[in-house]
C-alpha cells in the first residue's frame, strides 16, 4: 500500500488517453508531387471561398488556367462543360460580384461592340494596387507588385476575415441611368400604364427584372411612347426584342437607351370630323287648295295640288 496518494497526471499525458487526432478515423490525406510544367497557382481565397458556390470556384479556377485571348463567353463554356448556359451565367455573375471577374463592353476599331472579360487572381490586391508614375522618385511597377504597402496588407487581412465587407467594397458605384424622354401631358393614368408595362417585362424575359427606382426613372419614357399612339404590345416588343445573347448586365440602362434612341415620331395632327348641319325644319302651313297641313317656308299649295295644277295646264 503506498504511503501517499499519487499525483494526478496533468494535461493529456495520461497513459490510457490517446490524442484526439489519433482517435479520428478517415479524413483527407494528400499525395502531392511537385509540378514542374503545365500548372496554375490558385489562391486559397478562391479555392476555399465561403460565399462562392462550388461551380463558381471551379469556373474561376478554369478561367485562371486559360491563356490570354481564349474564348470565355457563355456559349463556349456551355459547349465545353456539361453544365447549361443558365448555371454557367450564374457562376460568372458570382465571380463578377466578388471581384474575380470583370466584364465590359468595348467598341473595336471596326465599330463592332464586343465583351472584354478579365480574370483577377487577387481581387483584394487589385483594388489597392498603388498607382505607377513615370517621374523620378516614384515606385515602378515591379516594386509595386513585389512590395505591397502596409495599407494593402491590412486590407487583404480585413477582406479575408470579413468577406461580406470585402464584396460590398468591390462593387463600384454604378453610373447614372441615361435620360429618357418626357411626355407632353404627363397624366397620372398614362404614367400608371407605363409603370405597369415596365413591371410586367420580367414575365416575358426574366432578365428584365427592374427595381422600383429603375421603374420610376423609365416610366416617363414609356409614357412618351404611349402618348404617341403606340400600343403597349408594340412598346413591349421594342424593349424585349434582340437582347444580347451573353446576358443583360444592367437591364435598366439598356431599356433607357432603347426608349430614348427608338422613340417614334409624334402622330400627325388630325382635325376632328365636322358633322353636316341638320336640315332646316320649316313651319307647318295649310294648303290653299285642299287645306291639308304641310311644312314649307311660306304659305301656298302642297305638292299634290301643285302637281294637279301643272297637269291641268
């Protein structure tokens, strides 16, 4: 029998207690071999993003692995992968919202409008990239890439810890919508008809879903169309026909441009038709020959009596 009580073993060093990692079963293991050719470096901020879907993460990885000038439109990607065009378009919008993708429409030297797509491997660093100056004493482009500023490191750390705040900062302020024409007589009933027409556009094309502010901005332009004797069906066809196949980035801006650019000419003035005056009603007279009543401007004989006198003559 021991002469004193044994001290309790501190921590997890008890002989019968195994570490937590040893009690786990399964789990991911890595069999890594170093790449020497044909590889792409992908940051964990994309591969382990908390808000992007799995399809968006995979698509973003695929875009970063493509060479410069590769075709990355929705039709090409849908032909390359088994996912449909709708899912691929949604994944592209996710990457665009989180800064991994930029799409802008530019006009080429031949006048054709094309979509330029830019893949960003580090959105947080691109937002805080310092400007490069040509005068002496300013940091050059290589130093700006290799030696990030302390503010950039703090912003990257904040973006990693607060992805929602980073995503909201990525969204640059949008340009104001183009001006739309105004009706000559903005009657409340006319504006209400224009508002109802705009609110119903998404039933004909889901891409034309408008907010309340966008609808209020576009309603006077549609009212100007309706004021010029254009039927609501014709206005709807003009706004929804020939939409871009790659999708509509800002539906309100596209509709504002169409409303202003395709405004029909005013209807010609048509004077109201003047009805002929009613025939004059003469007063009643009594025939001097047969004493029968008839209407005439003055007294005399009726038609029958005048006929008898002519036959007698």
